[in-house]
C-alpha cells in the first residue's frame, strides 16, 4: 500500500477527488495517510470526515522544517492540492521526485510567484490566450518549474471570463490529477 501525504490550504476539493478516486479504485494500492494544512481550512474538515489524520502547521519561516518533522518516513508521495505556501529548497531536495503539484495553467506559461487561483485566469484573459488548462508537475525548488507529468488544455473563447476559465480548469484538474498520481506511483 502506497502512502500519500496531501498538503492543502483551502476547501480541499482536489483532496476530496483524490480520496474518492482511491475509494473507487481509479488510484490503486494507495491511501491518504496524512493531510497537512498551512492555515485553518475546510480541507482539514474533509480529512476528519474521512478519518484521515490531519495536522495544522501555521505558515511561517519554520514551516518547511516543521513539515519535515511530521512527514512519515514511509511516505511514497507528497501531493500539493491547492497548497499555497512555498516550500524551502532543502525540503524539495529531500523529497525530490516524490512531490507533485497541480497548477491551474499550461506551464511553463503563467507559473511562478503570485500565479495561483484567479491571478492565473485573469492573466490568461489579459494575454488573450487561445487556450488554457491544467498541469500536474513535480515540485522543485523553483516555483512551478518542475517537469510536467500530465497536462490537458481547452480552448479559451471570446465569451470566457476568469470565472468560466476557473470552472473549466477545475473540471480538467479533477480528470488529470488522479491519473498523474497513479502514473507517478506506478513508476516508483
């Protein structure tokens, strides 16, 4: 059984999707062994509702070292699911190849510091992009610079708003995140 630790900052919709796809067998031979949040959020409630151990580590300069102390040694994969804190390079290096993130754009476009949530979708509209999407990638010390694992796009239409793009991106995230997790676990 592979052990997955999920880091969250918000409502935990991708966390819920991962829990559901483990339950329905889309992600096989895995379990969420721990959920860690960097702020009070509904993601912690989702973990509690599914009897998954959860820990709140408030954001701060020691976050990465405190996180390192709670990650079980038998962790196979760390998944950033709507997680907004930046991890220290040392943490990323220790878990190299075992940390993944989902990003609401087609990396390498619209990645990096400050590029999260509606900031990304606004930037896509302002740049008059013809397509957007989501990318699951490995986490490295460079923000959103890790190798892409899976990416899917959709056409941006003249009628799209940041809000409609967000909805389309969420739909794609729910589709590709479990596939990417399975792919990484199978390749370990």
